[in-house]
C-alpha cells in the first residue's frame, strides 16, 4: 500500500512538472505570435496565410 501511495505521489509530481513546462511553452508561443510576428508581417498577409492554411486543412479533412 505504501508503494502505491508513493507511485501516485510521483505521478502527480510528474504531471505538475509537465503542466508547468507546457504552460511555459504556451506562454512563450503566445508572446511570440502576439508581439514578434506582427513586427515583420502585415496583418493582411497573416490573414491570407491563415485562410489558405485553413482551406488546406479543411480539404485534408474532407479527403479522409
């Protein structure tokens, strides 16, 4: 029983560590997309790019 509790505690710690890491990555990505990209790409170009990518994605889904 003690071993089970120890394993659950370790699993919980690993889960929290992973969650912290993913949160940091998400924050860095959000910062990059909100601050860095707009400085060298126009909003119109971004919109066109994302519309094209969404169309490609939708076509891919339709083919499945």
